């Protein structure tokens, strides 16, 4: 093997190592609960050392012509993968073992698919190729196909917790497909060039011309290796940027929901403060009210007594928060919904038991679940035109209680049209940007995915122009 070929091989193997390292971290970071150690140098350094070792070990075995080298390499790969996952990632041991098995299975399965497809299309058995440009091309195709299969497994897993646009995903997966096609056509061009050189050498042509063409061919080989390496790095970069964009979108969505929750909490605290001051004022003036009622009683003016008592009761009704469940998230969101409902003349009915401050649900997740449920109910009622004659056609019934086994949230509301279920079983939305014609598709996905985090269930129903949703969160 010439010095040039050694440099090419090292360059390609380095690219392959980086590619496999990216696939490994991408897969287990997505499937498990994150790093065990908060030290990036330790985490990525350990993985890099192991993957470099995986590249070096086969060379050493081949150099010494070790028997069963392929079997030794396979066992080494399995052991090092299991060790990395066990020591570097959080999660249950059983889950880690299952994911290592899945990782190896996907890798071998994708490699078999790549080999079979290439053999069927080109007649080329890449398992028999051990060096040269065909080897680089074949291995690059295997790497990209393995990467594609791994990413499909990840997308299937995270699709349960993320809303991913299928069109964007489809376009994204065109990248590895196009890469494979580019490598394949590079191989065809290389093969034709090789046949052309072989034909020219058989002809009686000046050797200087043959040498010039051979030099040109060697230069092309460098270009091919660089193009293959570049395509592999492009795949890494595009998928990395896609994941980062998705993470940023999720952070922005969480920030939006958090700001909304803070606004509700702030509004609730302001109302609580105003309620306290109003009650103090009423208590302070109680003596005056009693004196006036006493005078009315002396004069026998029972009608005035009744009217004045009703007036005082009305003042007291508006002087305290309507909901006091003991949970700040529930109180803030429900009280805000009641204010909005009152402003838009929407009738409300409450059945909320004492929940306490500590619920088995993260505050942020509770805000997502209850906030979206109530927002959807309010938007649906707003879409119904109202008049003094159909006030009770616009209604929201809110029931929240806790028992020994679960926290149950049930909300019923009127809707102008009953939403239809799609092929997935979920209610579809016809809500357009800036409109509220049918809001129950908006936020419903977030409600379901958040409830699923707690192994809960969401039941929805729509009939007689009434929409109902029940969320059960196990304790």
C-alpha cells in the first residue's frame, strides 16, 4: 500500500469514526435520560477513545493475521458499547441493555439492507472489498444507511413526545438518500474511468499519455475520497442543525407557556391582594351596615333590608377569589378562566375539591394540561354568537378532584360545531390562523403527550354541540 493510499485510508477511517460517534451519541442521548456525569470532556472523550480503539483493533488483528478477527471485532464492539452506555448514561440497567441490543440490531440490519440493495443494483459484493475507492464508497453507503435507520428509530420514539411535521421529516430524510445516490454515481464514474484506463493501456499509445491519465485518475481518487467524506459530514451537520432547531422551538414553546402561567399567577396574586383589601374594608364597615339595617328594622322597612343585604352579599361575592383549591396553578388558571368567561358572558359551573399544594404533577406540566383544556373551552364558547336570549348556550363546566388513585380533570363546554375525528382517532381542527372556528385540535396534542408522561389517559367526546374532555393523572 502506497503512502497516498495510507493517507486516504486514514482520512476515511477518521471520517467514519466521527460519523459513528455522532450516530452513537445521537441514538442514546435521545433514547435514555441523559448523561450520568456533567462533564462533556469526560463523556465525549470516553466515547472518542473507544471508537478510535474500534478503528485500530481491526488493523492490528489484520496485521498479525489473527484467526477469527471478524468475530473478535464484533465481540469487542458489543462489550465497549455496553460499557459506554452503562457508565455514561442515566437509566435503568434493563432499559440500557435493551437499547444496546436494539442499537446493535439496527446497525446489523441496516448493514445487511445496504449490502443487499447494492448487490442487487450493481452486482457488487461489498463484503469482498477490503481496500481502494470501491471500499470507501461501499462503507460510506453502509454508514449513511445505518445512520438513516438509527434516525428513523429515534424519530419514532420522540414522535410520542414531540409534534414533528411529517413534510419536514420527509424532506430531511431525502438528505441521506441523495447522499447514497451521489456516492453510487461516483462509483459508476470511477468504474468507467477504471475501464477506460484499462482499455487505453491495452492499446499501443505513448506511455507519457498513459502516465498523465493515470496521474489524473489518482488526483480524481483524492477528489472522490474528499467528496465522500464531505457528504458524510453534511449529513451530520444537517441532522445536528435540525435537532438543535427542534430543541429551540420546544424551548420557545415552553417559555411561552411559562410566561402565560406567570401572567395568570400574577393576575391571581393581584386579585388575592385586592380581595384581601376589599374584605378588610367590608369588615371595617360592618358596624355601619348593621346600624343601617337596625334602623330599617325599627321602621319596619323589610323591603329595604332585603335589598341592602343582597347588595352587601354581592359586594362580598366579588371580594374574594371564586376558586381556592389550595393549588396555586389550578387557582390561577381557573380564576383567570372565570374572569374571561364573565367578560364574554359565558356561564360557568364549578365542582373543584381541595387539591392541596403538592400534586404528583410538575407545575409546568399541570399548566400545559389545564391551561390548554381551559383555553380550548373558552375559545369554543367565544365562537358561538351570543345575545341576551342564549346566555346559557355558552357554558363551561369545570370539575377537578383528587382521590386515592388519581387527579381527575373534566371540562365540558358548548361548541358551535362538533369536531370530527381523523384517521388517528384524534379530533381534527379546522381552526385557521387568527380564527377560533374549532379550537379543539389546538393544544389537544400537547395535552395528550403531557398526560402520557405520567402514564395517564385522556378521553374526549363530542355530541349534541357539547365537547367533553377528561384527563386522568395517576397518583
